[in-house]
């Protein structure tokens, strides 16, 4: 009887141990393709905007560095980084959330100055010092500083040409009555009028002489 009780206790302990082991390993299934989301990534203030970095798909229980950096190197850790944050232990569901404050100019490795106005900059994650040689949690997201570039306005249509005017066939005088168009120069008209008056005068003189002659 005592032996059976001992065996039952050992079996129960073994099951409890397996259950504990299974519980400890289960969160690892939460790990997947690591991704990060930034609360703001464009048009950041040059002096710095505090942003929230949210990660998912990371290794549960592992440590992760978050930092402002330059383009991802071909291998190894970033060549320059600053304004860093640290997550000592990723959550059991593979997520984390941390705040950092990227600035347009930051001081990187060996006190080197990095200006994001001329050098492309990123917010990146990578494994902490306990597994830093492993590149499986590297994620790079670009960030920019300054006002966003405005969208160019759509050019307006050019104004339509005014309708062509119909040529006038006469001239309107000051009283609003139409006049016939002139057919010759004013000098020619004066000459014709003078000749007519001269002929009238000659005719009047001739008539006067005839009347005098008839009286005599």
C-alpha cells in the first residue's frame, strides 16, 4: 500500500512538472515576424518629439534595444545610434511598448554627430547584449524631420478668350444716330462742294444779265 502511494505521488509530480514545462514554453509560440509601429514617423520636430514604439512578434522574455540610428548595416549592430530605449523583457505575447525621443541631430558612437537632414535616419530594434550577435529581431523604420512637403495645387484652367466683335458697318454720332461711312477724304469733299457753289454763282450772274438785257 505504501509503495502504491509513493508511485502515485511520483506520477503526480511528474505530471505537474510536465505541465509547468508546457506552460513555460507555450509563450514562445507568440513569436513571429517582428514588426514595430511608431506613433509618429514623419515631420518630427528638430528638437525632438516623444513617440511611442510598439512592437509585436518578438521573442517573449528576451531583451530588445530600441534606438534612433542610420541605415541598416550589412551585418552586425548599427554603426551609429542614439536616443535609445530598452525593453529588458518582451511580454509573454511577444509585444512591448516604449517611448523614445528622436531628434534631427543626435550623438552616436564615439561622439560622432549624425544630422538626419542630410543622412537618412531610422528607429530600429535589435537584440540586447544577451543575444546581440543574433539579427533575427532587427527592424528598421524610417523617420523624417521638419514640415511635411505640401501637395502641389492643381493648376486652374486658363481663362477663355472673349468672343470676337462683329465689325461695325456705320459710325454712331453723339446723338446716337448712325452716320453713313465716309467714302472719300475730307479734302475731296470740300473741293466738290466748292465747285458746286461756283457753278451756282456763275448761273446766278448769267441769269441776272439776261434779265437786264430783256428790260433794255
